[in-house]
């Protein structure tokens, strides 16, 4: 009998972990999130349909990153859903974006970005003439780096003709939308 990893699905443990982070099964399936040896593969699908896998090891190195982006591969937004019109939620964090996609109104586009500076080398054209809600982790209030990243992202969006607004979540530190939604 094939294991979950061999068939490209989530193990019961990984599914429970992600469901506990307010990510619904339909969003996990639509995004193609799957168990792989020693962790979880989170596909990031760019505007042009290309896929890059952001890997989350089951046991990250102490003090190391929680996610591993492929070396030498440029960052892209994770387009979780977008009809090409209407408001956009751009969410910092892999799990956070999936949680927001699970619960946001259907007429909102949802994009994930890998870290607070994840936007800086990405194409902002999809946001032209749209209202973009920037959803950062709770440390935006305490970290000058996160605050600066968010401010510069808003400026870049406005230069490109978008209206940029911030969503301030009632969380602190590294907590994000998934922590708030799961609470």
C-alpha cells in the first residue's frame, strides 16, 4: 500500500497541523500542499503559472529558517486565488496566506509572500488600479525592518497605481494571520 508521501498527499499529522493553523482542506488541496520526506511542500504559483516549492522541514535547525526556498530561485508571490479584479490581500507568510485564503470573502484575491521583503523583487503589475490590503506579522509594530518593508511595499504599490492599506491584526511578535484565525 502506498504511503501519503508516495502519493503526494498530506499525512494525517501534517493535515492536523495545518488544520490547527486555520487552513481548510479545500484550500490545502487547491494549493497542492503535500507531505514529502521530512517535511511539507508548499507550492508557490506565480502569476505566469510557474511553480516553486517552499519546503518546511518537520524539524527545522535550531535558530535556522522555518522554511527553505530553493537556492538561486527568485522569490515570487504565491497566487492562491485571483480573478484579476477586486481587492487583494497580500499576506506575509506561507501558512498565514493559506489561512487567509481559507476564510477571506470569495471576491478577494489572496497572494502570499515569503517574508516581509518578499515583494521587493516581484512584479507588482497585477495590483495596478486595485485596492491592496497588506497583512504583515505582529512584529510590524515592534520591528523597524518589518515596518520599513511594509511601508516601502505600500509606496511601491501606490507608485504603480494601487491603493495600499494595512490590516493590523491583534497579534504580537512573529504571530500572524494563521495564529489569529486559529484562536
